[in-house]
C-alpha cells in the first residue's frame, strides 16, 4: 500500500489552542509538545543547563532552543543568569512548572501500567524520607475516598463561554 504523505500535510500540522476555553487545551498550549514534557521531566530530575537537556534528550539545538523559549514564555521555566555577565544560563522550574509534577507522575503511572506492565517499569520513584515506593496517583473526594469516572460530573464554571 502506498501512502501519499503530501496529502497529510494539513492534517499533521500543529493546532494552536490559545483561544480554546478549555483547561486541557490551555495546558496543551503551555506544554507545547512531547519535547516540552520531556524537558520538564528532566528539569524535575535536576537538569538545568542547555547542554544537559541536549545530552539527556538527544535533541537538536534548534528544537531545544525553541522549546526552552516556549516554556520560559509560558512561565513554566525561568531562565536564570548562572555565569558571568550572561555567558551561562540555567533553566529552573517555576512554581507553575513545579505544579506539573502530578501531571507527569500520572503519565508515568499510566505508562507503567499500560505500556510496560507492572513489574517492568523503567523507573521506580520512592519517597526520599522513607525509601518506600510511591503509590499510583488516584483522584480522591473531599473525604479522602477514591473516585472514578462514574463518580464525577461537570458543569460550566465561572469562566465558561459555553464551549469546550
């Protein structure tokens, strides 16, 4: 079977979500793409310098430059002068960026279960204080009970425009 890749050009182009009145759409606009999430992951694990991100991710310099600028623009990372007179910079997670820890943790939990399978996880995360493995993230109600999809409902919030 032969596929005409030229016909997919319009379908494969990246859509912008900046005007979408949806929390998930806005989050996707801020993250950018999969490279951005991997950069954020590496920042959680201590990467700070351009060369560290490039080595860890094996990413081209132009893509990394663009993704770092995007994450700085969306206040997920902060570019900090770490050298003498602007010769060296570090990228540090902002509060907004640190708040992505549960998002990346949930993605890792999902992948451990559905891609690698329990017992084949490529990374195990433990509590630094106790050394115990962290349990998977779950949604809990105000009383601490685990809730699933059937327990949830949604309604328009104060910022709703009636669209998703």
